């Protein structure tokens, strides 16, 4: 898990349960994307909640989730 700490002490990360984040203080959790199936049974990742693109379609949900994580780590995590 990558934690990005800004000069004011704020922390940004992609949420998972690797670390007990509540120990860092009060949390503000916001959705970064929506991974959903389309009518053809393929999967897309909509990153519009963080100003990003729509990715996909992908044959599997796990492929969409991997693309989502990669995009967020490369384009969103360190910016803000």
C-alpha cells in the first residue's frame, strides 16, 4: 500500500485493509471509480469521480480492477 503524505500531514492512498488506517486519525473515504459490467457482460472502470477516463471494456472484473488500480496509482495518488 502506498501512502502519500502531503506537507500539511494529510495522507492519500488507495484504500485497502493492509493497514489499520483509523490509527492515522479521522478518515475521509471517497469513491475513486465505478467498476461495473456492461450489457455484453464485459467490465469497465469509470474513473470520472477523480476526473479520469473510462477504461475498458475488459473480459473479466479482475482485469478492470487491475486497470483501475494502475491508473489511480499513476495518475491520481500523487496528485492532489
